[in-house]
C-alpha cells in the first residue's frame, strides 16, 4: 500500500465566494486545524482564522477583514468546518 502524500498536498477545498468567484484553498495543515480547535470563539479570532486560511488560495486573491466581516455566521462556520472536516476525513480514511 502506498499513500501518495504529493497527491494529498495538491488537493484543495473549493469555495464559491459571495461575489461568485471560485477560490481553491490548499488543504489546511494539522497545525492550522489545532489553532481552530484551541481558539476562543470571538468574532475577531474567527475572522483572523478565516483570513489565514482563505488567503492561502492558489489564485493569489488577497482577502481583507472587510471581506470576512460580510460573511454571516453560517458562512463563517462552513469555512472553518471544511478545514477541520477535511483533516478528520484524511485521518479516518488515509487512502481516499
């Protein structure tokens, strides 16, 4: 059995942003997911985490605080949940 780490590192989480633009964000690191799990649930911290994550998009689009402040709570939760969910999925099914 071979687990192709290169293939896993090339995968992205794809989002359709609120302006209709599709962005592709590389899989988050375990370190980043740990930040989410340990963070306080303040809006400021949530915005920081979202910015850190989405600003790694392969398109090179730069998001600012105003961009994430426009998101509602469901959208914000969906972004961070996607990051956490992908890591959990890989941990549970490494050959997927």
